[in-house]
C-alpha cells in the first residue's frame, strides 16, 4: 500500500502535466485550441406515472476532446440492475456493465459504458433509460428530483431537463446546486403536467434539482420535447502532434526538477538497526533516506507511538493539515472529556464540558454557548475551525520534526520566475511563426516545466529530522495495522479501553473505511440491543458511530447555503422541506 508521501508525489504530477499542456497552448505550438473534455448537451426527462414509478431518459453528448478513452460511466444512487432498460450509442461502443460505485455505502451503483479493448476520441452520444422509485412521493404529493447530480467530473455546456406527469405539477422550483452553494434557475411550466428547464453552462460538480407539488390527475402523460441533434461524431486529431514537442519539453524540465528535489529532500535517518531508526536511538551516524527506503524499515505495529497525538501523527505522515486531522483533534477533545459528542433530537451536537478555558479553537467554536449543533452552518464554528487549522500549521513549523529552512522561499520564488519564462517562450514563438519549433521555445518550455515542478514539489525540501523520521516509521506501521484490521482487533481495542483512541487514529490516518469494516464485522460490538447492559461498550459504540460520520457533519457546519424565499432547505441535495431527493450521482470518462 502506498504511503502518504508516495500518494502526494503522484498527485503532484497532475498539475505538472496540466501546466505542460498549458505551456504547449500558450507558446503557440498547438495550431488551434485543444478541446477540453466536457459534455456538450445533457438532456434528461422524468416520466412520473400513476404507478408510482419514474422512467428516466438521458441523452448525453460527451466530448472526449483529443483524449483516447473507452467510454463514460454514470453513477446513479438507489439504482438496481433490473431497473436499467436500455443503454445505447449511435457512434460509440455501448457495451455496459454495472458495479458498486464511488458512494457504494449509500446504494450508489456505477454503469460503465464502452469497450475495454477499444478507445475513442471526440464527440459521441450516449442514450440511457432506467427506472427509479425515489423521485416522487404520491402519498405526500411531492416531486423531488436531482436531475443532474453533483458528481460529474467535467462541465456541461447546455442542459435540457423535463418532468412530465399524469398529475398537475404545482409550485415548481429549480436550483443549481453544489457542495458549497445553491442558486435558483428558471423553470417553465409548458402544461399542467409538463415542466421544462434550460440551463447554459454548468461547472464540474454542479447539479440541478427540481421540486414540485403533485396536483390533480391530468390524464395521459404530456409529450416531451425531443433532444437536440447530435453533434458530428469524432474529431480531426492531426493538430495534436503540433504541441507534442512543447509538452514533452515541459515534462522533461519537470522530471529533472522532481529528481533533484527528491535527492535534496531525503529525510534524516539514524543508522543502525530498524529499532534505532524508529526510536531515534543508538550511536549510529545520521544518513539520508527516501520514503521508499524508509518503507522497508516499517513493520506492522499494533499500537500507536507514544508522545504524539492522532492528529499530529496524521500531519506527520501527510506533511500538511487536512480536514481529517482537524476532525481527529475534535474527537480527542471528546476522549479527554473537554467536550461531549452526542445526539440531540436526531442531530449530532458538541457539548462544552468546561465552564472556563483559555482562549483557543474550542473557545471560539462554542463562543460562550454550551452546545453547538453539527450539520448546519455555524459562523462561530467556522471561525474556530479556521483557528484550529492555523494552530496545527503553527505546530508543524514549531516542532522539531522537520527542517523547513528552504521550503517556502524556494516554492514561492519559482512562481513569478515561471510566469516570466512562460511569457518569454510565448513571445519567442510568436516572433518566429514560420519556425514553430524554434530553439528558444523549447528551452523556455524546459525551464518553465522545471520551475512548475519546484513550486508543486518544494515540500520535498521539508526534511524530517531523525526524531521525525523515527515517528514516521512507527506511525506508518500503525497505519498499516489499521488498514488490515479485523473484527478481533476492534474487539481487543474495546477490551483494553483504547477503542476511542484507535478510532481517532483511523480518522486521522485516512483508514476510517477499513476500521469501520472491521467494526461491522464484530458480532460483539455491532449494536443489537445486548450492549445496553454494558454502558462502556455502548458508549464506545456510539462514539465510533459519531466518528464515522463526523467528517460529513463538520464539513456541512462550515458552509452556508444561499438564503431565499423559495422555501428550499440548506441540504446539499436541495431537498424539498429537508429531503435529499432522488436521482443525482454523476459520471465521467474511463
């Protein structure tokens, strides 16, 4: 299993690759603009019948640009295989398979369309038909449909959404939704049982939610508006080769810088035995080692290291402060008794257990209150959460676990220099139109790629001290244990009174999924009513249950939905009077 550092190195290549393409475009080495992967048209119709079922038809004109892809995938919540009626494409392979998707725990299934042995480029149309039973609630006379989910990886140029029903559709509402905000959109009522929405331009991770009240029966289903004509399939790819030299030169410069930074950024290591390295002991000399070498010294550890908290351990592995680390900090406050994490009327709440405390993140979060309800935007909580991030970053810089002497200065210095080199290279190319591949263009692309890599990989220069390296080895060993944990390990932690502590570590180290699976596998710890006689185990069970959902609760408490007079709730899904709505999901290419 890859370490945090290895994953971070892999992620850092994405912006470097992106800037390589950008350099090719900006320097004039590409004959005309490279198409961006996107959806040209998204057409969707929901047919609500008296049988309380909803037939959803989708026509998606997906533009792969110049990318060689096999097809698309579509994530649909609450879908079962028997509800898929047809999957077709007039220009691309339409073989499809269905399996558990990204949000599998919430019943989301993924429809993958295409031929694994064939690739396509350019524009292709996909037509899907499936049935859902979660869009309309006839007993409460409501319609709530996430017509376009927020899980699409790429923008949508134009969308047409229709709802047709054998009932009158009254008080219709339309919302463009994302994880951070909501905004209204126009909705037209063509007929008593026919709603129509036209939207031009949706960013990636933006979706559309439609709500209405069901009125009286109107008889037969109205006739919906047909989808627009399909764009011409495929694309002329000859121009792609024009930009290859610039892109290749940029990547060459980036690769050189990455190699140098990895060489200079090797961590300090106490030589001798693996124990000497892990505990910074012995009289061995200090050497330098890359993460790959350090991984060879890691052994499975059933206990976290002493002298470091769960959130500090997570920061040490990832070398940055994330939401998981801050959430682990909050869980540790609950473990220490400073706060109580519990439920009140179905909502998770934080209860202040201290009447007085010194100024800090918790003091800001509670702001003189005894209770903070999670899951709804709270200004004081958001301020305290930001202060916590500042405090943890300060701990990073003030600890003796890293040497940061060169990191920030070199990283930020690379930014203006890279911009200057980019402009210079573009000018050099512009002044020699007859010689697109001129020498100065290539040189500038190499330098530009090198500086971009310095900016995104300057963190490599944050060299761990021997103490920091030793803790990294111990923590990585404990992370591996959590990733491979079984029911017996969870039960053992409960018996030894460290279940809560280990749960906080699982959240901080990104292994909450594995820990949760092990928890569910335990017949003893799964809540079946028998725990009521054992207050300690019951409390442990409740704490773990809250911890598994804490990241979502914390995230939602930080962001304020847009307020308006339409009666929409602040739920991310744009639900009707608090409901999440049916449909949704998202998709992308593969």
